[in-house]
C-alpha cells in the first residue's frame, strides 16, 4: 500500500516507545510492557491507514474532457447553490466534500489546467462540517484555468487538522484527478464552478477522489 510521504513521521513516531516497551519486557520477563506497547502499535497502524494513497480510476483511464472529478473522498455537504459569503466574487456553483478521520486525505485536482493563482490564509480550526469553517478556518485556494474554463478549489482544515500540504502553485499545469496535496486529519474541500456547469452529485452522497464525477462542463461539440 502506498503511503503519502507526509505520513511517515506519524507512522514511525509511535514505534519508538513500542520498541522500548518490547525490549523492557524481554529484559525483565514481565508481561506489562508487552501489553503497554499495543496502543502504540495500534496508533501507528491507524496513521498508516490515514495516510494511505491508493490509485484511482483517473490514474489508469483519463477522464473525459468535460468531467470534473471529486478532489477528495468523503460526504457531499453542498451541491449547487453556494453558501452565503463563501464563494469567490462572481457567479458560482459550489460542491463541498467533508472528509472524516477515516477517509483518504490525499487531495486531487478536480479539473485540468494551469494554476494561475494561489493563496494561503491562516485561520481558526472549527469543525469542518460547520458552515463557518469555509471562511474562518485555515485554507489554501487555487485557481485553475483551461482556455475559457475556470475552476476554483480550496483545501480547508478542520478541528483536528493543523496543517495543509499543497504541492502545486502558479505556473504548474495539472491533469484532472492529479494528486496535488494533502490535509492532515478531519477537513473539507470546496470546489467552485461557473453556472454553465451541471452539478451531478447531491448533498449526503459519498464520493471518491479521482473517480466520482461531481460536475460536467457543456460539451464543446
């Protein structure tokens, strides 16, 4: 199983006290060190699960030219009309995905194009499912442009998250579904689409990053 590089400190950290406890148990012949090491091993295993980075359909089959894919695994919180005061200036539709602590947290680009603008803002750490988190929490925002098509998306951290990893920036060209970053622990992703796009998901729907089509552009043909 592939692990995102950002996860290795979290995976290996609990192994050090586990190894000390195991050595103590062997040296003293006592049982309690062996029992005490299991929570550390369990934490390490959970971190490996959290930072897993599975391949998705977009890694094998290129998405259609008009398809917008989910940037993350999780539950759709908003689909269609944007939340008040959340969308960038202009006329947009919004799709927001909430990631729980058991979802894959590797993020993918929802559409293809050049990154023409990026910004990072420090903020609060409210629960990511709360509406206020969209404009109060720490976030990273990217603008993608492909010809006359523009998509905006944000990485927003939640109550447990304390760091956003964004591995792209202005001048980079992303493919639809390409890995572009990670959010540590519970968080959300917002995607903003022009009104001519057709949103294809609904609130409460489970989506898979790099696989689920969340919207479509009108066909150029």
